[in-house]
C-alpha cells in the first residue's frame, strides 16, 4: 500500500500544531520548572506543549488514513497587499504622521481588489483619511500626530 | 425588595442624559458596523473599543454593551437580506430569513427578529438582575480549584461550537492557551516567550488578536473570492407582521428566550449555541418540518430570540465570576480592566452603581434597538449595497487606528497583521478561530488558579474531585465531552454545520 496524504488540510494543520508545540515546549525549558505544588513558569506551558504535540501528531497521522477536501491555493497577492500596508502603517505612523500613513494604507490596500480603479481609490483614500482624522483625532482626541516629524 | 432597591440604583446611574446618549450611540454604531458583511460582534467591539477609552467607566461599558447588541442585530439584518451572516450566531437566521426575503417578506422577517430580540432582551435582563446577585454569593464560595474546573468546562464547551474536526478544535484551544502564556509570569516575573521584545512583556494584546483573527483574516478570505452581493430587496416594505405571523411567532419567541437565557450562562455557550439549539427545537416541534429552510417565520423568531437572550445572559459569568465565557465578553473584560475595574464578585458589592447601571442599560439598549432599527432599515439596506472594494479599506483604517490606540504602540499593529495571517491560514485548514481565542483569553487565569489550587492542596490533584463545586464542573465537562464525542451528536453537529454551508 502506498502512503499518501489523503487529507491535506489536516496534514498541514497537524504540522502547525506539532511545530508550535515543539517551539513552545523547547523555549519553556529556559525557565524554572518547579514542582506540582509550586509550579514554576515552565510547568504549565510544558504540559500544554506536550498535549499540543500529541494532538498535532495525531492530526497529521490521521491525514494519511481519512480523506478530506483538497487545499485551495492562497491569495498571495491579496495577502501581501493587505498585510503589507498594515505593517507599513505601523512603520511610518510616527515619522510621517497619521494622515500620510492612512493615505498609504488605503491606496495600497485598495489595489488588492480586482476592481481597483485610480479614479475611485484616490477619492476613497482622501475621504477615509479626512473622516478618520475628524473622528479619532479631533473628535475623540486620540494622541496620534497628524503630521509626523519627517515633515517638520 | 432588595431587587427593586438595586434596580433603583441602576436606573439612577444609567438613565442620565449622557448615558442614554452613549447607549444610543453604541447601538447605532454597533448596528452600523455589524450590518457590514464580514464583521461580527467581536471584531466590531474590538474596532470601536478605542472610542470608549476617554469616557467614564460606566458610560464606556454602557456604550460597549450597546455596540454588542447593535452588532448582533446588524448581523441578523445582513443574514436576512443577503444571506451572509456577519457572525456565527446569525447563521441559522439566514436559513429561513433569506428565504423569506426572497419571497418578498424581508420586512416581516426583520420585524420578527427585532420583536424577538426585544422580548428576549427584556427577559434576559430580568434573569441577570435576579440571578446575578445569587451567583455572586455562590462565587464567594469558589476556591481556586473550582475556578480551574469551571475554566476547563468553558474550554470544552467551546469545542462543541467549532466546525469540523474536534481534534483540531482541541489543538486550537491548546495553541490559544500557549499564546496566552506569552509575557511576564505573574508569580515569578519571568519573561516567557518574549524574545526580548519589550512590547511583549505585558502580554499579547487581546484586541490585536481578535482584530487579526476575526477582522483582517476575514478581509483576506473575502478578497479571495470577491463576489457581488446584491441584497435581495431594494427597499423593505410591509414591516408589520400579519396576525397569522404573530400567532406563529409567539411560541418560538418564548421557547427561544428561555433556551437562550439558560444556555447563555454556560461558559463557552452564549449566543451561538443558543441559536443553533433553538432552531433545531422549533424544527422538531413543528407539525410541518418541510416548511423549514423555505421561509418559515418560526425559523427566524426562535434563533433570534435565543441569540439575543444568550448574548445577554453571557454577561453573568463575567460580572459575577470574573470568567469571560466567550470572545465578546473577553473584550468587555479587557475594557473593564482598562478602566480600572476588576470583573468578579466584588464588583457588585464595591461598585453597585456600575453593576446595576449596566443591567438597566441593557434593557434601555434593547428598547433602542427596536426604536432605532425598524425605521432605519432603509438606511441599512443602502449600506449593504456599498461594494466590498470600497468597504474593506475603511475596515482596515478602523482596525489600524483602533489597535494602535489601545496602548499607543506600533508593535500591536504588526501583531494584528501576524494574527490576521495566522487566522487566514488556519481557517483555510478548517481550524476555527473561536476556540483559539477562548484558550488565549482563559490561559493566564487557568494557570493562575491551577497554581493556587496546587499550593493550597500541597500538590494533591484529588482536590478537584473532593470539592463539590469543582467535582460538579468536572462531571459537566465530562458530560459535554461525551455528548460532543458521541456518534449521534457528531452526525447531528455535522448536519447543522452542513445546513449553513
């Protein structure tokens, strides 16, 4: 009998669990384990990590036994164009200020959609930025610089 | 007449011009965001949390509670009009609600949802007012071991709500618990899993996790198959249910309310479990089961009443025991901590105006939901027609500002992106995010109570079986486990989750 992955979703989910469990379990060994009466910082995470590894392995092994639907591809472009601008927002927030950070966030993320059109995206970015400044900075008084130090 | 005196304190605190306005604003904003496809109550609350930071504690909590009901109701509106439930608890509403909308009876469906929610909300508010103080008294008897077993029950119960494989749901809980360990250990001060990043020393921010797993990952998911989602109806007319409708919905509303109130109290239960159970119950009781799935008004009335009642009574474990039973309550829990209030039995004795004020405001919020929503349905319908490619950049703006403003650190923005990615990947692998979030929320409480229990018992695990409260919780956990694992229930569970697909 040939060994084949019959349930790809479970296979990968199991690997993620196993890897996370191993990572947490190994890292936890840097801390004091303690005793059952006086649990150290490593005690509970180690127990959890062992359980997670067991469940992860079981899930992966089961993937060779039961059938499951195929794994659909990941939307790489959309992923990059949504997560990228979020990270960028964090990076430039203090330097460029909220206004510029928001404009960048909206413009780049809007590009992730298949229906992106400049003529829509530009007014959208300006409108959302103005709205956010009005509500969060002027209305709620959140302490975020509107214009960052890079422009001063 | 202690109850009346208590309610008077609450009315005094909650019915001020300011607080009624915040309640109104909360319900309005909550509905506004909740109506948007793909944003459930947890994401909505996480997004709007920063708005409440500058308010006094009671006003903030009143507004947040309003946001919660609003989002819940908004989700039902979306479910009925475009068959796209914004949250799991309105999944069953979509089954018959959408069919009603297709038959031109959207108005009646929406009105039924509103009436059902109001009746349920009123009843559940009374339940909290009566049961809350009693439970708070019981809570004083709770020792660390009892809390531990209660948390275990909550975690196991949350598995029952997950889609698909139970094994993976348990994996998600454990992963969540481990993520909850990140940060400074309360007892020893050891920095766990922080990689020397100072922003991680407190712990991973709940808002970042919730927004990432529910908000951002949802956007990624939706962009993958960008669809046009035109609402069935261009305008909603005929809001008033007919006499025949009213006759049909009385029973389901009452049954849904009772069921929802009871299930909402259970940790891990809340709105989702209630609506599923109420729907199956009505289907079973109906003389003509074939009507269900084809626009039976009972199929809207029962789950809508149940999910609102459950949403409401799920405040009980948080307010009395200090244990958040679901992700939404965890966010409320976080909000209370931000305002310097530690949820638990002491809130009622030390801050009675806060406790009773929240309860009274719940009823006010439910009233507003009806007053606000029925006349404004036209507006919600128009909102539903905003195309997604204009909507998601706006959601991103709110998420980014929101998560940043919790602590004013950029790191939380990055964390949100990471959890967005994690959520996206895990959902692709059919792993539900809800159990992970439950584990994450309860992780450090679980550890803390476990440690205390072990110190008190000198490391003897028998303490969990010997204490009656703890033993009861363990028996319930075991029962929950057996029920979830039993072949009959498993088949049933798959059926229910199949129906929604």
